[in-house]
């Protein structure tokens, strides 16, 4: 249970960044080329897909829950925006952005 809570805390941190970051919480910093966000989200997506919710000791859902699908969609969307930004920055005149507050 503690592992799950820690993972969810990191997910929330990664989507609630602040411009200056937060001491000891690198995922609270904005997404950038040097931030740990992309790697974290790749691993988190796999973890989210493995979440199992129990009711009376038995699996409560046969499919992913709406919250699991929501996290996976949000992660995929922000990763897509970042990839588009990188491609735009590489192939065009200076544009795009250096970091993204999530």
C-alpha cells in the first residue's frame, strides 16, 4: 500500500509543477529536456496498467478503471505535446518552448 501511495504522489507531483520546483521533489519542476518526467511517465504508465482494485478480496473491475484510463491519456497527451515541441524546435526557426509547466 505504501508503494502505491508513493507512486500516486509522484504522479500528482509530475502534473502539478511549479516554475521554481520544490526542494527534494524533482517531479514538481517543469518538464524540460533534463527533467525526469518522460522516463517517470513511461514507467508510471506500465504501473498504472497493472493496478488492481479489490472489493471483498476479489478483483472489482475486469477492465481498467476510468481513473487509470485518465492517467494514461494525460501522460500520453503531455508526452505528445513535448515530442511535437522538440520536433518543432529542431526543424524550424527558434520557436517552441524550453520547459512546460505541467
